[in-house]
C-alpha cells in the first residue's frame, strides 16, 4: 500500500510538495518527523491516481 505524506506548518497548512511512500517506509518517516518536530499528514494513496 502507498501513502501520500504532506509536511504541515504550525497552522496545519500543507507546505511544499507531497511525498509518496510505501507502507514499509511510513514508520521511519513518522519517527523522523517526531524527532525533528515536523508535523505531517498521512493518507492512503488511491490506486486510481497512480
């Protein structure tokens, strides 16, 4: 499964381009965001948009 990940600013607004990641990579992305204080929004990528 693939996910779309957005970085968020302090107001919850998406900043920059989204990133597409496989399920296996999501945990490390979340851990990195937690370690650096980044805010992220993660949602499943619809297969129709691939």
